[in-house]
C-alpha cells in the first residue's frame, strides 16, 4: 500500500481507481472515536508569537526553558529540554503531591508524547507548542476525536 500512496493528493492509487481514507475507515480500523470535539487550531492563536507560547507553557506546566534558542521558529520547542525537566520533576512527585503539580507533569508528558510519538517531525526533537491549547483543560481530553 505504501507504494501506491500519493502524498500530493493524500490518496491511494489502486487498479480500481483513486481511494481516500475516510473518518469511518479510521473508526473501524483503529477503533478511534470520530464524533467528539474536533482537534482544531483556534483562530485566536494564529497571531501568537514565541513569547506568547512560552508564557502559556509556563502557566500550564510550570516549565520555562532557560535558553532563548529552545524555540525553533515561533511555535516549536526542543523535546530534549522537556525530557530533562521531566526527569528532574519525576523525583519530586509523591502520593501526597498536589493535583496542580500532577496536572503540570501530565501536560509535559503529553507534550513529549505528541512531539515524539503521535506527531513526530523530521528532526525528531521538536514539538509544536500549539498543542498546549488542548492541554489547558485536562478533563476535556477524553471528549476529543
């Protein structure tokens, strides 16, 4: 199937014709819900700069990279910095940790997963901070498709 994928049109070219992957295919093949909240980029965030994203990162996760060079472009952060911060934080988490602290840790782990596993890029070391918007309310996560 890989040989028949056309990246320009996002379709498979088969002997019977051109075929698209539909939401129903995703639902049946992967068992993923397709009737929840859409994962969309809010229009209000389109004008955000790197500084805006760094403030959002600080507010939601408590993590502020020390280096200005941590950002690639305006929206992407180096995963190694997130991983190093998580390793340092991990020793501080106990059964008695406040829920706010655990939520911050959870957001960073999800950001690491988004950049390294779910939506990796060519460099393998960057994650888009645009995902932070969807991590603001952790209770809403199960409702997304």
